[in-house]
């Protein structure tokens, strides 16, 4: 056939007629037109959507993860050069102790140590890639959560609002809601979880930082049960900030998974000789457990085993504590439901 042409498809050569060749050309031209139209739409969208304001807004760090709230300070290039010059000069005068001590003052050494600490923290994502997550996010093993919710149900009353201030995947609230019917509170409880990153479980979830809530946005403190697993931060700083923010709402119960030495708002005998004014929002330790979170109690968001597809569990060097705090002024013997009508096995 004189009007045929050999066209290679992979390793196989197929004979193509003039008509087929023309049809193929038409399809290619149509594909080019569609591709160009798509690129033009993307370009038009990017021109309108990507503005200097949108870029700056995307770069905003939510509370409490800002540089100011973490205590970090910016170091100018000029200051780095000045500190380096002093160190070099002191090295040259190391045979002259008096001059060296004049250069390397306590204030200078303290400043260097502070910057060194900041640099170490800033380098954590690169030094510990496998165990680092943005904003200190780490999720609790569901098996551990089952035990936590079993304990906590004894402190929950009809009409309570259960709040998770850093809900992660939002499994804690789902478990509490699932156990409400067995406690006779199927329809009387409400739930709300907050986080700065969307949760995989969207039920009762609000995309907002816990630190952006306004007064009056939650039910009265007598109806609040707040927790659970905040980011710990360096020297427990983030965990302490989450607890302090929780106290602003004066919840009746605070439930926590935090490092054992985290400062919690409990009374100290030396303050006012152990006497507190009723307005003081201080708490009693109703439960303090240092063994529950031992072993593989946590996993990092997005971590999956290639072999099983399950989350890759990990453990802390020192297991954090599981703590339940109850606000002063309440008799919590009733909250334990010691009427034999409920027990741990009922949940």
C-alpha cells in the first residue's frame, strides 16, 4: 500500500495509513489545546491566589509556637561577627588570664550558651529526622487511650463538655463518645477537639489553635473536662502553656499525659499557710500514674510500617505521667460513682 507508513509502537512496528496518521495528528493537536487551556487556568489562578499577603499569612506560626512564645531571640549577623571577634581575641590572649577574663565576661558566656541552646533546638528536625514532628506532635497509642478513657469516665457528669485541646487524629473524643451510652449519658455529653492541623476524624473537630479561643466560647467551667496530650516542648514549656491556657476556663477536671516533672496548678502548703481563697483556680491530684505510658505509648503522625501498614509506635526514654486533676471546691467522691452501679468493666 503506497499511502501507508510504518510507525513504531514500542518494539512493534505498525503500518499506519494516511487517514490514521491524520486522525492521530488531530488528537495530538486537541490534546495540545486542552493542555494550553489548563496551563492558562492554573496561571490565572496563581496570579489571583498567590499574593504577598497570602504568602505572609501562610508563614504565620500559630500560638504557642512563635519565636516570642518559645523565648527565642533573633541574632543579627553583626552580633555574630562581634561575638566571634571577641572569642578570637580571647584565644590570642589566652596566655594573659586577666585580659582573657575581661573579654570573656559572665554576660558574654551566658549569651553564647543561650544562642547555642537555641541553635540546638532549631536543628532538631535535621538531627533527629526519624523522631521529629512539626509542632511537637505525637499521638497516643489507641490501646493506651482505652485505659485513659476508662479512668476518665468516672469523673464525667451529665451535661459535661469533653474538650481535647490538641486532638491530633481525634481518637480520644471518639472513644469517650462511644463509652457514653454505657454510662447512661448517651445524649447529655458534648465534645469538641481543637488542633492547628486537620484531624483524620472530623467529628466534633474545630480547626483552631487552643490559644485563639475567646472567653465564653466554651461552657461554664463546672461542665468542662479538658485534656489531654499536649506537645511537650523543650523543658516541658509547651505542655505548661497548654495547662495554663486550660486554667483560664477553670474546668472542673483536667486530664493530662505530660512529663512527670511538668508544673501543674496544685496547692503548695507554704502559700498562705495552705489556705486558698475560693477564687483561686487550683487543683487536687485525683490520679497520678507513671506506669501506664511505659513502653510503646506514642506514634508520630504519618508514620506507617511498610510491612504491616500500621502506625510505627515509639516510646519515651522516661515514660510521661497520666494525671487527672480536679478543681478545688468540689467533692469528687461522688464523681467516682461509688454506688456499685458502674465499674471499669462496664465501659
